[in-house]
């Protein structure tokens, strides 16, 4: 048990195979070593075993909030969902904002741990410190939007007042490898296939009903001082200032025009570094500006809702009227994000703003990760061009938005040979169709909207991310693009290994608190330490808190090592890498640039104290990670053990 402030010391352990629910406290040492949220969630998943089948009853699915979740700390409305990924085989954590994380805390819980598999579909109702499993047969097969409406009536609550829900759509039920968990309608734990695991367990939704019962800090003076300082730097930041900063005005999609102008915007499945470059080379007329945050704000923005305790309000709710195959479609949704717009847009040679809104909404209803879906479309389009999908419905042509809209639903239902193939993810597609030259992924998870040829920090970040290619494990564009905490040359590779590791550790802290990563555009370890110490009653130094973040990152890597991963898996798509036979150098402003991955990996591993991507026993001992058998690798250059 733990008596740290910010914790309810109450976790529900749900055995879906038996239909039983038991309640336990949190081990005090674990709470101190792994902080909360992501860190504790990964620890629970580790305890189930790194060698479990991601789609077997022994894989564990954990919903976990942190000591700051649901508090008066700025941007403290997030929740982590942790499991072993069916997409990558790594440990994964995926977060979403909104209100469900806060309400889980207010309902009396730090987390929910699901084991086993239900014989028949169920959903969980969380209220007043208890969890009840209910029959979900009548909502199995329904989209997220309709599920939301039915559950609001059945649980007798009101969204926006006292009710939140986290649900899967048909994609999760049909075990689409990159299916996701959707909070209410549009906030998504998108990456890693968390929805696939949830569907495999027969768990349709988690509904949380609660009043507002914010946790009380153990040291209110220290917490209050930290919270005020955090709010001040957020209000003063050019990025986060409410109603003025770039993120507040345009949402994440403010980056569309910025990366395009930098020629750091992967286009047409990463064959080009911007749509400018593609148009010059091919005579096309695709413009990233047409789907930018500025364009969205000027033309289709209807509201700017926000998450718990967030003054930034980066969510941009849009409404479009779109005619699809002669049918009028009206879509209103709040997630026209940069990554989604890029993946379903310019990377797929598409700049139809309104069609992309329809696609995002359909992905949300199906419960499909928009980043993987868009990347897989782009991969399939290149494969079609090369004649690799001639036997599967003739594939899909570049920028064919009508086919994309239909195919999203087909993938969610695995309806047809092409849809069934695409539902398996890029690694399976590449293996079965001899299309490794068309895949843009690391460890089976596809890249985000930053080109590693023009942002070298993102190259080492993608390669060493513990959950597969990801921009959110170590967001080096903060320094390379926005100059936070200081500006660094995006084309320079030296120093990026250490920079990336620092960002990775810092983000492991915020994900474990669990607060929004966007606070890192303004806040730093100085603001973090006061809020954490004030809430929990601890007296950590800044260095000790950074070590806790390093511990979380190394725990994840240790899990992956025991699951069979090492430095050979810390790779990048060949078209980005210096010296690779498939390399395609950058164009225009990034002309000739390629990613010096080998040099950055050496620098990164040296800083981490790893041997060829494997956590050494010396590092495990230094960080006091005393679970599992150890990797068997010392700091003297020993080799990783064979898979076991």
C-alpha cells in the first residue's frame, strides 16, 4: 500500500475469464520508483511477463492514471493504457485526453487491470470505488458513436457532466492490429493496438461515472507554488498561451505549414520531403496548406473544446458537408489533428480537407489509428503503382479519397481480401507481398509526420522508441523546430542521441504524472518537481525525478529485450538512411540530406549505457530495476541472450 498524496491506493483487478473483480492497493516502492500512469502501467504489464502472447488471455491490459491526474495541475486530464502490443510485440502505452482519466481518479481509482478473456462481450461500469461488469452483446458490432449514445442512456449519466467512456469500435472487435480505444467520440489512445487487445478480451467499453473530487495535495503550499509557476510559463509561451499561442489558435495542425516550409514533411509515402518537391518533380498540384491548421480555422472550425484543467484548448472541432458517391454527408468532430491530416492527406497524395475530416471521423467510429491507417494507405498506393496488389481488388490509387473513405470501414470489418490484408499492419503486408521497400515503420509501427532526413533528432527518436516509430516518446522537434528549450540545427546529427534521450526521460515523467505532453512546450523539470513533491509529499531533487524518468524508459527497453528485441530492431526505413541502397535523399531545402542513423545510435547507446540496444545489468542495478532475470549483458561488451 502507498500513502503518497495524489493516489487513491485503489486498483481494480478484473479477471474477465471468471467475471471476478478484486481490489488492491499500490505497492509503495513501485509508486515511488515508477511514479504512476505510464510507469506503473508498464510495471503491471511487466509483471504479467514479457513473453506472453499479445492476443492471449495472459496479456494484461492496464488503464492507469498518475498522481497529478484529475488535480488542479495544468493539463492533468490524461490516462495511460498499457499492454503488450499485438502490432509490434513490444510493450506499449497509449494516452488520451478529455475527461475519462480525471473521472477515473474522481471515482476512487488509480487504475484498472484486466486479465483473461470474457466468454461473451462485456463492458465495465466504474463508480464510487467499485467496478461492475455488464453484458455488451447488444452493442458488440456497433461503432463508437452509437455505443456512446446507448451507454449514456444505460448508465444514466451525462457526458460533459458526470460521465465518460472509453470504447472500441468494430476494428477492435475484429482484431485489426492497429485498432484503438476512443474516449467518448474523438479523444483516442491511438497507437500500438490497444483496441485490438481490448477486443480480444471481449471488453467493449469502460464507462466511468463520478462527481468532481479532486485529489488533495500532501503539501498544498509547494503544490500551489508549482501549479502557479506552471500556469505562468504556459501563459507566457508563444506556443501554449491561451487564445494567442500557436497551439491554442490552430491546434497541432499548426505544424503543417511549418514542416512543409522546412522540407521536413514526408510526402507520397516519404518519397519526397514536401508537397512542394513532389509537385516540382511530378507536375502535380497537391498543397499541404489546404489541410493546414490555418485553413481549418478560417473555413471549417466550429468550436474549441478543452480537456480537464487545460487553458490551451488545442482541440479544434470542425464541421463539413461532403458529398460521397452522391450521398450528402455532414460530419462534426473535434480531432482534425496534424498527424491525422498528414497521414490521410499529403503522405497519401491527397489534399481534400473535407474528405480528410470524413476519414478521421470514420476512423474514430471504427476505432482505427489514423496514423497507421494513413501510412498503410500510402504504402498500398505505392504497392499498387508497382503492381504488387494487382490480385487484390486492383489495390488503391494515389489520392483516391472516395476509395479511402470506403476502405476504412472495410478494414474495420475485415470485409474483403484487400481490407483483411491491410488490417494486419505494415510488417505483415510487407512479408506477404514482398513489399519491404514500401514500408515506413519501426518495429511494425508506422512513422509520424516528421522527416528524419531533415530532422535528425526525429530519426534517432523513431529508431529507439520503445513502442515502435513514434514522435511522442522523445519530441526533439521542440528543439529542432520551435527552439524549446533552445534551438538546435535540425540537420546536425551530433548531439542528437543525448538530446533524444533527455526528451525521452522527460516525457516518461509527464506520461507517468499523467499530464499532457504539450505542457513541455513551456514547462520543464523545475515546474514538474514542485507539483510532484507538493502532491505526493515527497522531497525529490530534480536529478532524482529525472532518474525516475530514465528508470521508466529503461524498464520498457528491458521488457523489449526479454521479448527478443535488440539494437538490430532500432532501425529506420531504408529510404531515409545514409548508405542504404534504397535511400532517397531529401529535396529542395533539405536537398541531399539523409539520416546518419549508425552514428546517432552509437552516441545514443553510449549515453544510455546500453550494449547494442540491450540494457546492461550494470544499468539495471544503477537504476534499481530489480525484477526479472536480467539481460545477461554487462557493460563490457557482452552479447544479448537468445530469445527465451
